[in-house]
């Protein structure tokens, strides 16, 4: 293979990677020259009025697996949300939990401050997975809007009023999500990544639709729901895409705040990123038709923001191999190899020792490189084994299950 071909492979690989991470966000900022206008919502202040009758009915569905630690706080959080009691329902499903999630939920509902909630608690004898729960419980509801939420994510008291404003004021809006934050505050690298993702979602919304939503808390019109394939990994991408395909918009509102309470170790975070990477490849393969120019701005968003992502590991490997083959003749490529090996080796050390570097810059580099290692593992594991597993958290000690009610 000639040097010219190898250099072309290296330049093309780096150019595509740079387009995905840098040029695409810059293009979004240039395309979106209009001001991002957020709809005004009804400031109810917990005071019932005639305007309550015009608000859409909302049903929050919360799958829960081994969530004994957080289910009480989540239900108490729901109890202080400002929305008419007769327009607001909740369903909590303990998905074959091996701890006391079900009992803890019942105890929370019995508290005086939760007596007003219209809430059902279900206990499934076996773990069927989040996708199966969505497919089973969403079609069974008759509310105007469905909200899917994690147990460990609490939401702002005005969240449902903001959601209602979108669906009332624009009939083209099919789904909505918001600002995703963490307690405790994330390491600098992870914080920078989420800030980067938030900016992209805002810009994509300005362009028409954001492709993926934050799975911890998002809402959609119930009549737009379509059954999700049972082996889906990332429901918060596949479900919004099905809504966009029907001609509706999926938007992002930074005022719609969701706070993740559950701290995650580096190991848990790494495993989560491996799973998401596998889902990225799955959604890219299954939605390749969206690359057609007939989809216009959606094709641009999907190609630039989602489709390219699972192929980044392959591009990195191509750039690394071409650098090795060129290193004997070009000092530049020898430097590239040294830098890549140094970053990868140090990141693997921190991952294996469950530690992090000290400086802010080093932490950011660690997060970026660790993310690409996780992405590589997730993409290749899905490509060669298709190892879809039902969503699970670290299990607590097994306990007797409560009977189904």
C-alpha cells in the first residue's frame, strides 16, 4: 500500500471524526441564526382555577428495578409537582425487584403528603426489562401525554406545566425532554461532556428536532406511541425517532430540569457507556433509511449526530494502523502513535485501578479516552455477539417478593 493511500486513509478518518465532534456543532450554531424561543407556561402556583380544565392529562410511568433506596424520594418529589390532581396519574412498576422496592413504594404512598396522588403500584414477579414494560403499560393508558421516568431522577415542580405548554401551543411537537444534571456534581470531564451534549440538543431543537432524548425523564403524545422492538437498547432514541418519522418534532427545553440522585462509580459509568455504544450501532443500522436526502434536516441531524458515532472506533483504528505503517518514514506519524499509546495506556491504568488523574485537563482527557474505549467495546460486542440484555442495576441482597396487586 503506497504512502499516499495510507495518508489519505489517515486524513479521511481524522476528518470524519473532527466533523462529528467539532464541525457539526459549529455548523448548527451557524445554521440557527434565529433566537431560541421557549414557550410561556401557565404559572399555576398550586392554586386551582378554570384554566386547569384546559390542561392535558398526563400519565407518568416509572419502571423500577432494585430501587428501594430512591423510590420514596421519587414519590415525595412527585407529590409536590404543581399540576391539577385530576389531570395527573402515576404508575410505578417494580420489575421483578430483588429488594423491597415494592414495599418502600407502598409506604411512601401512605404518607400524608402523598395521599392526594393518583398512583398505582405494580409488582411483577419476574424481571421483564424496561422495553417490555413500556410496550405493555404505555398502550394501556388513555391520557393525552405519557412521561417515562427513572426512579433516581427527581424533577422540577413546574415540569408538567412546561410539558403541557409545548403540546398545547404547537400541535407539531411530539416529544419533549429537558436539562439533565447530577448530584453530586460530576467530575470535570463528564461535566464538560454533558454541557457539550446540552448545547447540541438545544441547537438541534432550533433546527427542527433533536434525535435523542434524556431517558431519565421525557414526555410524548400518547397517540404517537408505536411498539418498540423487544431487543431495543436505547429506548430514548428509538422511541423519539418513531415519533419524528410520523412528522412530529422532538424538542429540548433547558428549563425542564431533571436531577440524577444516584452516584455512579467509574466502573458503573463505563459499563453504561458500553451499553449505550452498542445501542448507537443498533440504531444506526436500523435507521439507515433516514440518511435519504428526502428527509432533509432530519437526515443531516441523524447522519452528523447519531449515525457516525458508532463508526468512530473503526475510524480511530484506521488512523492508528495507517500511522504505524507510515511511522518509519514520517516523524509526525510516530508522534501520533506515541500520543495515542500514552493516552490509552494511562486511561486503562486508571480504569483498572478505579481511580482518576488529579488535574482538570487530565481528567477531561481521561473521560474522553475512556469513552472511546467503552465505545469500541460496545460497538464490537454488538457487531459480533449482539448481546442485548435487559436493563439492570447492581443487585442488592435477594428478598421475598411482595404479591402482585
